[in-house]
């Protein structure tokens, strides 16, 4: 999918406009919440391993901090755009509000491809990113985290640069750190597990036993891997997984009708979520075009890759058996695809709710880092389950009471809570 065809920021603004209409927000509130409060564009010069200087474009967008410090990841992607980052920062504001966390929304990015960068070059990008935004981020103002193609090592390089300049320890500056270096137990699993906790609750509403369900998943990064793990623990069967092939610059889907073997696929995957297709074929997986992940005869679809993956061009390819879509990615569904999903009466768990597990445990990590006391994994995952279940029930109950779909309900709850915070502060 060409990411330029669908502008994610326009999608985010359209979703906001609809929620604002339902809430009958005044113009001042609309003007404040429809756009980021602050955004930063900058260049990061890096001396490459060949001795030449290459300049990378970086961004940090802070959408709103009325409810607390801005919170959101940093992604490395060769097709990163400022509008993508703007959209993601807005969605983070709503996501933290839906999860009822005392945080706002932010997002960052660098236009680069880690596949083609050495560890030293990646480290220089991380340290350069921190130097450019140093005065505008921190444990009580804006707390970054990992996102697509960034990991615990990148976060630790960023933390080290921040602390080296400040001359003090600030482990709460960034989340997604390695356990033992200020990271939280359960953070790696959090987003994927959160998706499946939401799926579990949705299946209860649909009166469906997870053991009788099948799923197809887009993406094989951190979110997808742990979503599959928990879904299989619930008794469900994943029959298809798709991912991007860096060598061929295209995507493939890998199918086993009797169920994929997660450990098997992990053994032939790269750190960025790519599965080696030749090795998959040797293990008797059907190797199909990447787009076929959503055409599978399954009960559940989990888009857990990039934004705008379910759109007007492909949404009609969804198999008629699908009864539930759980958005593990940020903004994977365009407004026109949303209309089709609603018309078909497919239960959709929106991204603001479905993938809120990551930011929830990031908040837990921030709290633990700031007080320098860390919880055991069982406690973290138990708290995650409570938060995700409470958020799902709140959105579901609101949707039923107000005759809204789940996305509308999540958006209205989020915008209402954020607008109230802005109003109480006297901003609007």
C-alpha cells in the first residue's frame, strides 16, 4: 500500500470531527484539539561507517498534554512523514484518555531504514534525536518509547544521551528500556497481550468460545507475536500471518490451515518482523501474496502492522466469515473501510482501545522508574488485565447506551475527557 494515497492525519482529523459533532464541542475546543500543540522538525547529521556525513530527518509532535505529560513512541521508517507522526500523536492523546491514564499524546520518528544501518549508525541517530529535542522532552513533560523498528537498545542509547547531558539519572525519561536498566517486566508483551484481552472480552459479548475461533494476523513484529502467543493460550488458532520482505520490497502471507507454529516462525524471522520465505516454504507453509491475509476464511482479523491497511481498495475482499476485527496497529482502517465494516455488522475493536496495552504498561514503567521500585511480571500483567478489561467494558457500555459503534464510543470518551481537562485548566 502506497502510504501517500491515504493521509493518516486527515483520517485522524475526520474521526475527531465526528466525535466533536456528537459532543457538540464549541469552536475553540475544536480548534485546539484538531491540531498538535507543538511540533518539532529537525536534521540529524551522522558520520556513516564509510566516513561520509548523511543527514536524517527527524520529528517530535506533542498533540496535547492537558491530562499529563505527552507520551508516545519513536519509529524508524523509510517512509515516515510528518502527517503520519501528527496522526499518531493525536491517536496517543485519545488512547491514553480511553485507558484513563494521566498522560497526553505525542509521537516521534526518523526517516531511515535500520535494515541498512549498522548498530553504530543507529546509535548515532538515537543520540542525535535526543540532542535535537532535549529541552522539550523529559520525565515530566514528554516521555518517548519504542515503536516500529525501534527497540530496547535504541531506548537505552537515548536514555544514556539524555542522562549524559543532564548529568543525572532520569530513568523515567523514556520507556521500553531493558529489564534491569529501568525497564518493566511485561512491557514487551504488553501491546499484543492487550489486543487479545480486548478480543477475549469481545468474544464474551458475542457469546463465542475462543477455542472455536481462528484468526489471520497482519504483521510479525512485537505486537503480532505476543498477540498470537496469548490467543493460542486462549485456545484459538492462527492460520495465517503476513509480513514485509525487506529483500523483495513486498509483503508475503504464510498460511497453515491447521494453525501456524509460533516458535517455528520466530526461528526463521529477523529482528524487524520479516519471515524468510524460503525457509517458511521448507517448513510446509503456503507462501501467498501479502494482501491475502485479510481474505482468509477466519473468524478474527488482526491488522498489526501500519496505518491505512484496510481501505476502500481492499475492504470488500474480507471473507464473509469474519465476525471480529481487532486493530493491533495504529490507524489501520480508513473511514470508507469503516463504513463497510459497520454495514457488514462486523464487531470492531478500535485501535484506541485494542492496542492501549502498550502505553498502559509504559505508564507502569514510568511510575516504577520514577520511584525506583519495580514490580514482578505477574503483578504488571495483572494490572494490565484490569486496566484493559475496565476500558473495554466502559467503551462497550457507552456504545450500547448511546447507540454508537465501538470506534465512535471510544473517540467520544477520549475527546470528552481531554476537552474536560483543557476546560478545567482554562485553556478553552
